[in-house]
C-alpha cells in the first residue's frame, strides 16, 4: 500500500506561519480550522489558510523537508509560497554569504 505524506504551511490570523506534516491533508486542515487540538500552535490563531503543500511518498523525506522549512526565515517561506525561485535563491545565497567562515 502506497502512502502519501504532505508538508504544508498555513498562514494564521495573527500573521504567523505554521509548518507541519501529515498523512491526511484534508483531515489535518479540518483539525486546524476547527481547533480540535487545543495544544496546537494554531488553536488561538484561527482562522488559518493553507498556503503551500508538498507531497512525498517517503515519510523520511517528508520529515527532512518539514525540518528544513521550519528552519527557514519568513522571507524564504514567502518566496516558496509565491513560487519565486529567483528570490528564494537570492535569500539562500545571502544566508550562505553571511554565514560562511
């Protein structure tokens, strides 16, 4: 049986972004929207809007991507959500230039 895993970014009502992973995007979005998990970051930041989804067949690849995106700056996440590869490259390059030894 083949599974699909989704890494996603939500825009919250307070302007924050939430990055998560799930094996059922529709169910998870409903949980975020309804606030069914009080401990969740998005509970007090509803309504939420799904801004970005990447799909994976390999759970390990999905987990790596989620961790990567969680480490990104707000600007990089916005470039990704806006499908702006030039801006994303520029932001990645500026990070590499300022953090090299």
